C-alpha cells in the first residue's frame, strides 16, 4: 500500500476536526442552555457560533455561513438585538462542551489540553486574507480551561477551512443555495434534504436548480456528471489548500492527533446520530 500523502491525511483528519467541533451543534446540553436564554436550538447554534463575528451584522454572518438560511440568521439577530447577547450563547456553549466531553468522550479533555499549545501556534500562523470569519476568532475572551482552549483551537481550524471552502465556491460563481444542492446530490442524500435541513426555502432551492440547469450542470432535478465532478473539484481544492494546516503542525504531531482523536470521534459521531440523525454532520462522514 502506498504511503498516505499530505492531501490524503488532510482529507482524513478534517473529518475528526469536524466531529470534535460539530457534535455540540445538536447536543441536548447545549440546546437546553440555548432555550433557557430564549432561543430554540437551531437559532442558538447560530448565536453561539457567530458570536466573535456578530458585531459585523447579520449580512456578514450570512455571507460567512454560506448555505445556512439568511432568514434564520436575520431573525436571530432581531431577537437578540445586541452583540453582548451573542456572547451569552457562546459562554453557554462552552459550558455544554465541557459537560458533554466529560460525559461522552472524557479522554478528549486531557488530549485537547495537550494539543492546545501546538494547535494554537498553527492557528496563529494561518493566513487571514479572505478569511474574515476565521480571523474574528483570533481575539477571544480569555478561557482558563486548557481543554476548552484546545477545543477552540480546533474550532478555529475548522472555520479556516470553512472560509477556504466558501472562497472556492464564490470563485466559481455559485450561490450558497446552489452549493447546498451540489453537496446534497454529491452525498447521495434524499431530494433537497441538505438544503432543507439548513433552513432554505423551496423557492430558493428551486431557483438554485434552475441556475444549475442553465449552467449545464443539471437536468430536471438531478445533477449531470459535470455537476458531480464540479462538487468533487470543490472538495479536492478545499483539501489541497487546507493541507497547509497539517504541514504547519508537522507529520508526527498530525499522526498523533489522528491516533488520539479518531477513536473518540467514532463515539461522538454516534452521539450525533442519536441527537440529530444519521445524515447530519456530513463533513464527518466518509462519502458513500
């Protein structure tokens, strides 16, 4: 068997990064806290995730989130009103993260603390140009818990990859709705499932299909091979550019990261299956 390339390693480790962060999106401990602060779980997720960038306003957050319904983001801003309210959800999520890891993947707490310093060093070396959402995470409130600092370093890496992905999508002239349709079909999910799960309206989804047909990427409500190839190219380019993260961390430390966190991520993804469903968090799952 040929040795794993940096590209292959990047694709593999990106799933662990997504899982270490994403399980909290639907965790009952987080949802309960969001509800106590006045928002349902999906809006609480928006508030907690975008807190570092909230001062930029809902339009900027919508641009950064890409495929998530702008309507839901705007409503979240209308309900909360002030930037300070977003930090309440950020702090609530921190509480839920610590609680959830202790209950469902306790070994991750010491491991995240151990990786905090090297991952933070990588985060501070990553380029910020064209990645405003990632950059907003570089000046966070002080956190005394080293495990949480490690988690936030992983989260910053995830958001850097996310900004990179949306730069590629935008460079191809695709909208967030079109990107969701491409992704859903590439995954082989049920009709429009991914778009609907992110709060997009049928009107915006139908407009996305029409645009893809005009580009010669779809026929009816199915992607042509050209559409599937384009989505694969987006994924490949995202991983190619994101390989800089693991190059900065170094081969041995990256191997250690994979060995340390992959087993725990199996359990965390099973938790997502229970709290959200088996199609959620597709970036954590090997395609097909």
